[in-house]
């Protein structure tokens, strides 16, 4: 793991991403368990894919969840912003999360 990735993961943990992932995972698992046998399997496939992503989240997913948490508490942006911006310089997949965080803070991209 690179230093940039490690810093982003630390910041995400500090703003509560792990706890949010647990909540999301529980919700998805409950939906899978309650899924009717005679329902369209495409949505079930989507739910299973979501569960897989939440069990092993990649950095873009972690960043998106972290930014969403900043929407609920803008003070978290001070923790997340710098490592997210640094990550975006080496990983273009981070740029949407950076732009979303900037909009949240009223900044222009």
C-alpha cells in the first residue's frame, strides 16, 4: 500500500467510513435475505454485487462514502480533504469525490 493510499484510508477511518460500511452491508444483507424467490433476479444480482463491493471496498468507494459522511458533518472535510486531493493527483478515479467535496464546501473546481 502506498503512503498516499494509507493516508486516505486513515482519513476515511477517522471520518467514520468503516462504521458506515457496516450499516450499508447490514442493509444489503437484509435485502438479500428478504428477496422474494419469484422476483426478477437482476436486482438480486445487483444486491450481491453491492455486498461484494462493501466486503472489499476499493479506494473510489471508500472516497465516495467518506464524502457522503462529510455532507452530514462538514467538519470532517478538514480531515478528508487533503489526503483525498493528494490521492486525486495520482489516481483519476478520486477526482469525482474531490469535486463532490469541493461543491459541498462551496468551492469551485
